[in-house]
């Protein structure tokens, strides 16, 4: 092989390696940029993110807990932010049934870890068939309107980005309606089914957390979760977590001069939300459960 061929081959390997790294890192800020030909500057956006200031060095749970706790939510409900808060106040890593490389390199080293060495395990799925996979569950519930919109933003612009107006106006020739409209109605079914399955099929204890309450009463809600986990922290730990509670994992609100939801969407959302709230009320009545 000539020297020129060797050089070209080496350059190709370096470019391939570099592309893989960019693909792994991009999901936090711009999930779509890797697929839709945006400028390479979008790939480097993660470098401009502020660094996480951890209250204490993150560690694995030792010894591992025999009881694995699920952190359940529909995508877009604030799961990543709650994991961040839990890691801040306890210093213990949180796991996930998924492998999100963007999160793994931005503060969540236990991605794809689902055993007792982590504090909780993120999942967006219905209860697993293995009845002993999770001993208990924390269900983080958000208004489906906001959750569906947040996940639509994630699909287009990553964990902390916001979808452009054009994304809401893309047409689907198959359904003769906007892709956004189709997405809302289909995901509303998923949102309701997820919560229904956990509250009616899961046999272990459930702690319910409403995202809106987590936002408005962060300290008390976080303490309630820690009580459920039977995990004790000091006031100093809690004070530090509250000082750094925003972190880099909450999508910044972006003012919109249009409402992507139609009256029909709002009606469907309210009907679905009411059904789930009734399921929760029944669950609380029959299980003597509290809500945060």
C-alpha cells in the first residue's frame, strides 16, 4: 500500500471516529441536526452549554439496594430534570433502561444501568412483564398538553431545544392533515395508556409526583420523594440542591406568537386527562396513597 493510500485510510478512520463522537454528543442540544444537514456548528453547540456544578461527587449506591425503583414518565414530563435534582441532593447516580449518549456525557454516567446500584431507573415504558424487575415506582405526571409539546420539541431539537414553527406546519399526504395534528392525537393515546397501565397493573408501591407541583414546590416535593425512597439527606445537601436546582436540563421557555393546539386537540386532551385523574383518585382511595 502506498504512503498516499495509508494517509487517506488514516484520515478516513479519524473522520469516522469524529463523526461517531459528534453523533453521540449531539442529542442533548440538537437531535435533528445530525440528520437534516444543518451546519456543523450545531454539532458543537454542546460545548457552549454551562457546566454542571454538582453539590458532591457522584457515586454509585454501595451496597446496591435489593429494591430497584422505577422513575416512570411519558417523554417530555421532566424525567431528566428530576433525575438531576435527585443526583444533586443525594450524590447518587440515577439509571435508565435506555442508552442516551448525550445524557451520559452530560452528567448521567449510569445510562443503561437498571440494577440496585443506582437510585432510580428512568423508563417511559409500561410495567415490565418481569414482576420483580421494579419493587416500587415514582410516577412523574405532567399535563399532556405540555408533555406532548415538550417531547415534540425534543424530537426536533434535542433535550433543551425548541422546534421551529415550520415543524408544526409540515403536511402529511397520507392523512391529509399536519404531522403535528397526527402526532398529538396518537401520543395522547400513548400518554393515557402509560399511566393507566402503571396504576392498574403494577403491584408495588407507587409515589405520584405532578410536574407542575415539582416546579412550584421543588423542595417539599423532592423531600417527599426522598421519604418514599427511604433516603436521608442533610439540610446542607438540600440547600445546595435548591441553589443549583435549574441546572442545564430544563428546556428554556420560548415565547410563541401562535398556539399549535386546535380546539379539537384541547377537548381531546382534557377528556384524556380527566380519565387519568379519575384513575389516580381511585388508586389513592384504594391504596391510601399521597400525591406530591
